[in-house]
């Protein structure tokens, strides 16, 4: 089974929903993960969500059906960032 990775970005002042900024499978997914680790970017694994998001074009906003799943991940990331800052 190929490894998959998706990178999301969200700027509420610019877009209504998070956007896919990078996506890949296999070698490219491993490169994305290595770059994230080297840059201390938090990685969250959700196989079902990644399987859905990896099919979407880079630059596209996530579909409304995925808002809740992505919001849970973003809340988690914000809480870990707040803990690091305190």
C-alpha cells in the first residue's frame, strides 16, 4: 500500500475553507512527511480523510462534507501549539 500525504492551509481572511496546498502518494508523500518533520510541522494521521483528500486537485478548498473532520484536526493542532507557547 502506498503512503499518502496531504498538506492543508487555512487563511480565514482569504478563503472560506481550508485548501489543499500539497498532495502525494508513495515517494512524494514520503518527501512531504520528511520536509514537515525537518521543519517541525505537526503531522496528524487520518487514513480515511487522507484517502479522500488526496483525490482532490491542489489549490482546491476541501468539500463541506469534510469540514467537521478537518476542524477537529485544526482544533487539535491549535491546542498543541498553545501548550507549546505556555
